[in-house]
C-alpha cells in the first residue's frame, strides 16, 4: 500500500487553480572537483538545518581514528590505526567490485545499503579486531535519490529531511553530550556506558558539494561533505539478551533513561546492550533522534506505546496532511 502511495504521488498533476506559495525547494549535488555533472532534487520535504548544518568540519576532523587504539575489554592490548585503515581500504575496493562477502569483515546489517549504487549505510565487524564499522557512502546522484535505499530511509527523509549519511555526523557529537549528562546523574552514572567512537576517511575520498535553492530563509546555501566516511566503535561483548520489547522491566528502564536524556537517542530496545565484563548497559546507537524524525522541542514519552503512536502520527501527518501554507511557513523558518 505504502509503495503504491509513494509511486502515485508523483503522478498527480497540479491544478491551475492552486495558489503558489513560492518556489519549490531545490537541492543540487555534485562532486566538489567535478562541477560539470550535477544532480537535482525538487521536494517540499527539503529543510535547511539537517541538510546544511549537521556536518561540522572542525569537529569531524578533530575526532579521527587515533594512531593507536586500545581494546575496550583489555587495555593492555592495542592495534595500530594503520592496520585498521589498510583493511578498511580493502573493504572500499571490494564494495566497488560488488563483492557479496568481504575479506576482513562480517556484515551485521546492510538493509539500508544499495549495493548496486554503492550508497547508504552498511554495518560490519572486523574479523580480527574488536571494533564495529558503520560505513557511509554516497555519490551526488545517490544523495538526491532519497527513496532508493530501503523502506526506512524514505520515512526519515519525509519526517526529518535527512538520510543516514547526514545522520552519521550527529553520532559522535551526540554521544559526547550523552556521556556528559549521564556523568552528572547519581542514578545513571554507575549503570550506563557508551562505546568509544571515531571518524575515518579513506585516502582518496571525494567530497560532495550540496547547493540549496529556496531552502529555508535564504535564496542559496552551500556546504561540502565527505562522500565516503566511517565511524569506528568498540564492539560490545554481550552478557545475554536481556533487553527485549517483551520484557516490561527493560522497557520501563530504557524509556526512563531516554526521557532523562530528552530522547536524544532512539528508544528502540535493540539499541541497549548489557556488557559481559562490566554488567553495565551500553547505548550503541547514538544518532540524534529528534533530528532523525524531525521533532522540535523537549520530548517525553510515558512508554513505548505512546512513542509508537507519536511517531506514527507525525509520519502520517508529514506525508499526507501538511497544509500547503503551513508547509511553506515551516520550510522558510
């Protein structure tokens, strides 16, 4: 049904009697060093802040993978950045070669990755080292095709005007804010942990230049973002599968923690793991959740049912029930 609705929306003709509330927002994407080939997206869902403000260049490059990395579970063991980088470079080549399996990595999740276009998010684990990789890849063409990377990314674009590539830029900044807030809490500071995380960029990575026209309150706005990058994080050794949506105690604890953090993280129960050697609860997914789904203001939910209802109402409202005057007002502010 949703597939039918997505496809038919593009077939609906515009009535000559409808009022024009300004130019439809336009996004242009191209390689930074090749300004000739440009790709376009016109959409009323385009918003200035998520598209042009999430990438903080200084912050990004100040949080690159260090030269030597200790193991989380054994601080006496180390691995050199050069070894991890060499295996990551091989991974990029194997993806370009359309390989289904990889020499140094096992796939954790690839449902948000388009293998044909080599675009989206793929999550992997090093076979030889205790680290997880979230690899983000986009081209100018794929960046302006928000409906080509799976079911979930379609709704994130509609609700928040974002994709996984942009949201990756929020993960490390958000985890630092989370750590700081947890450290001040007597209730959570001894119970909650977060994995260490670093950015990584391949040697020959190209940058994508984004140009927005009639997006927000400016005629034109520009930014440049990495076309390929990764986030390297500690792999967490699980004690057991104690966090389940069917576990009332786990649900209550996770939602209480999320409310304490102003729902800065996705309350999805699978984002919380109990670590084997510390018995602490580790938050593994640190995307800034309000940005992902386009929520504004302080959030609080009584439980998972109210969370699901609120998400569903916003998604349906954004997709089908935005009055044109209200939509125009939102995108210019």
